[in-house]
């Protein structure tokens, strides 16, 4: 019996091959989109879950009470690490860490400059990344040791066994390889290519060890903890909340409350509001989950419309089957079998489409999705999805066609009636409403990004370059600077504690004129070298620039800092930071160093006589970029031979601030285009259905003198009306959600009427192009043949 159902279904599919291809293509596109998004969503939710005991791992944070506003900081002190380690028995492991920046690794003539971390000895006991060689409890016993990932070890040692070999670290000390880690998977928040014991930092940086007994205010590190089995965060929180408050003379510590953020929240809960980690990236994951389901729903609607469009061709078949004794449930099963076969073919095509598209999709999203062909759970889920999709997509055709009365259909009287026609129109409206809403979203996101890109940023990023400094470059900075300027390669060079497009450090202002009792201010702080503002193209609005690198008792505020402190006539006034007095000598124009969507961050600039961590330099106007890079490589290698020359363009770094919004816009545009494509397939099928229904009417109208244009208008009018209704329905819904999305940005657009008009015009043009083929085909058909067939 089943074999007969499948054979009959296959015959019906091949008999109307053109419509079957349209059906399969539309459904396959929707399934491919849903599968692609589903794999991506699964990857986002799977972050860090491969680690054993991941639900017991936490990151230490500080909630700082700033005049009633709660600010969340990830920076912590070594004193806090020891306090947690010694005073909270519910914590099994504590590991301090730096911020995992780039360092130089050298073996012979091989030089690498890679991201890595300097972590406490318990780090690999907590984060149990698989070790290919070595053991987690022994790899950090020696302060002068290093653990490499497998790919880093291969890059340094080739096919040799790297264990116990030496690696030159930052051209300062030789570290012995004590472990090899399996390369980290893509779905991990922590990213590094090697690990060095934190004890190495303490032995090579004078004064660092003293911070453990110093102040809770020396916040410059990360702390990770692992709770003991059976211990909940609620149990630990009361013990750690005010652990810093023992330092009564430290206002920073007294206003800070220690909290923990679970590892499971690191990736998706990145937005901090009043001390709470709230959904950040999770909102976009949920949004695209909904889009994936909507596109699949549109594909199912398309399937329904294309199937019912051919219903009259099957009406006599149903009548004959019923006349010779077929029961309705047999016919339902037959049509569902046909639906399942079409859905199965569509799923196979969807797998092919996903396999083809996964590489460009990964390049676009920065993900690493793949189809898990050898995962049994995946195939069980996919089988369930195919069955559900087949039932959803085929249920209406099955129940609709099986409900025909044999007497009527054998007499040629089967018609869908007003109810059937209305339901198809509702489905078309639903299709296009979803598609138009996606188009509107794409336009609004694009305009929001362009709005922020066009915003004056307060500095000149063109041809401004960045290089991370090292001990050799710091020692030879003056010679490097002079040679670059004398050779005409750069027109300005300086150093700073942060890139031009970021602020790495915030600190408290202890006193300023007009300060109220108990008032606190966390101020962005950048330590600069000489010629900082001229190199970056920032303008001094009041006062003066630093006289030279010894002008260390002076500070410069940006305009946002002056507003935040409520200063009037700030130049010449005194402030106090860390019990040191400084004089404000100038006010620089605001620059967007953090978010281009938010107000400028209040920032204080001070000068250092010694070169800082970041070198900033602007290429001279008379030299080509490639030529400049070649010469820069030669000169940097001259003064820092142990490190490969590496650089970044600050305009690229600034453009990276739009990465998330651009990703959302691109994905919305792609999915909107696919939704429109699938909807058009549905329109095409419905146009064929209407033209087929009205064959006799069209023939009579043509005999009575109707023109081709009149016939085209007759067949197209209803569809254009449906699309207009879709625009009316989609616009307020899209406006509601998009306006809510825009509220997260301080600097944002207002959604104008033109967005909805543009989306409506686009939808109408696409509709006209789609239905014109069927309308014109019916309009030019021979009326004699149409009337004879009736």
C-alpha cells in the first residue's frame, strides 16, 4: 500500500514537473535558510559548554556605585584574588590573569606575534581545555614555562616534538614548553595561542608582587573562579559582595561590590544595565531565530498556494477515486505522502544549498558552522522537522482536495468558493507582510549605520596606523621616531596607553572644583607621548597642548569631561587623582573613541616621559601605502629584530565598531531577498491558478473586444491590492520593533515615512514583474481555444 502511495505521488510530481520544481525550489530555499540559521543559533548557544563543569565557572566583576548609577567593571586586583582564595572556602579554584594581549615568540629565525595569556597556576584546572601533552597540575610549576596550542607549536617547531624546548618570550627570557593544548574550538569565549604562568609576570615586573598586599584599588587584571561541587552562586554572593570594604580608606573599594558572572552568560549576556548582565547578543540570536521560522513559514505558504493552484487539474482524479470507493482518509494519506516526498526532495536540495553557502556564511558571520553529517541526533531532529514541515505544508491541500464531492467534480463543477479564495489571499498577505517587514528592517538598519558613519568623530583616521610596542621599541623609540620622520615615511608619531579608537583605562577623580560630598566620577584616562593630539588630528579648543614629555603635572580634559564635572572656565583649575595634584592646561574637542552610537566618553589625558604600550603614526602624504609598509617593515625590524613587524589601520578599527550592525543589516537584507523570492514563487503559482480559473471569462472578454492591457489589469489588480494590504499591515509592526531596537542607541535616526514608501514601491514592482508573465500569457491566448475547452 505504501509503495503504491509513493509511486502515485511520484507520477503526479513528474506529470507537472514545472510546478513541482517551483514547489521544491521554494520549500528548499526556506528550509536552507531555517537550517543555516538553526546551525548558527546552535553554535551561539553552545559557547563554552564543551568545557567540563562549565556551570561552576565564573568571572569576577565589580559593580561600582557612581552617584546612584551602577557601573560594571571586569578589572580586578591581585589583592582581591588572594582574598577570594583565602577567605571563601566555597571556591575551589581561583586564577588571576592578564588581558591576553599579543606577545612575541621566537624560536631560531622563526618569529611570531600572537595573542596569549599570563594566568594563575589553577587556570587549566578550571578551564579544562584538552591537553595533548603535559598535565594541568604540573605545566605551571616553573614560572619560566609556556603552554602552546598545537597550531602554535607546529608554527614554531614544525614536526619536531616541542616538549621541553625553549621559546624566547618578548625577546627577554627563554621559556620551556611544558604542555601542548589542542587547538581551541571556535565556540569558546577565551581565545589564546599560548599560556604563560602568572608567576612569570610577578618575577619579571618589579613591584607586581607587592600588589597582593597593597590596595583593592589596583584594578588591572581578570579573575576567574570555580565553585566547589554543590555550591551555588547564591551561597557565595553574601560572602564576597563586600569583601573589598575592609579597606576603609579606599573610596573605590568602599563603593565597589564584588559579583560573579557565570561562564554560560559570557557570550550572550554582554550588556550591563545597573549592575545586571542583560541580554546583549542574545537579542540578535533570538531575532534571527524568528526570521528563520518566518522564512520557513513563507516557504510552507508558498507550497500550499502552488499546490492548490493545481487543484482543479486533480479534481476529476479525486472524483474518480471517490466514485470507485476511496475513503477520504485514504486520499488525505495519498496527498500527505506526495507532500512528504516533495518535502524530502526539498530537504535534500536544502542540504546541498547549505553545504554550498556555509563557507561564505561563516566568512560573513565569523562563525564556524557545519552540517554534522555523522551526528545521529541531528538526523533525528531533521527527520522530525521534515515530517512537521510536510504536514504543515501539505495539510491544507490534502484536506482541501480530499473534500471535493465526486458528483460535482465529475460534472466539472469543482470550485474553491469564496472561503478557499479568501484563505489563499490571507496567506499571500501574510507572506508579503513578513517579507516587506524584513525589507523595511534592512533599510532602517542601513540608514542607522550610515547615520553613525557620517557622524564627525573628532579626529583624522585616514592613514593613521597602530603598532603594539615592546621592550626593544620602547628602548629605541627616539631613534625609531627620528628615522621615520627624517625619511619622510610618517608625518607624525607618538605613543599612548590606548589606541585612538578605544580607551583601555578608567580611574577615579578624587577632587575637582565644585565636587559634592560623596560624589564619584570614573574618568577615561589616556597616557600619551609628545605630539599625540597633532598626530591624531584632534583639536585643542581651550588652553594649550603639553609643552613636552616632562609636563607630567598637567592634564587635558575633553569637552565631555568638562561637562561631566560641571566645570566653568576649566583651564588653570586643579584636580586631584590618587592623592596627586594636577592642573588642567587645556580642553580638547570631543572624539568618538568608544561607541560611535553613544556620547563621547569623558576622558582625561596626561603625558608620560617614557614611551607607552601603543605606537601611533600617520603616513606622510607623499608616500604610497604599500611603499610605506615596506619601509616601515625594514625600519621596525632594525630596531626590534626579535619581533615581526605588525600593524593595524585605525580606520579599519573604527569600522569594526559597526561590525555587529553591519552583520545584522547584511543578514536581514539576504533573508529579506530570499523571503521576497519565495513569496514571488507563491504569487506566480497563484497567478497561474487565477488565470486557469478565469479562462472562459477571459475568452469571452476578448471576443467582446477587451485589450491585452485590460486583461492584464483584470488579472493583476487583485494581487496589487493584496500587496498594498501587506504594506499597510507590515509597516506599523515593523515600526514598533525597529523603533524599540533604535532606543539602545543614543545617537540614532528617526524612522521616516520614505522607508515604508520605498518598501511598498519595491514590493509592488516585484509583484508586477512576477505576475505579468501569467497575466500576459492569459491575455494573448486564443479565446476560441479557451471557449472550446469549456
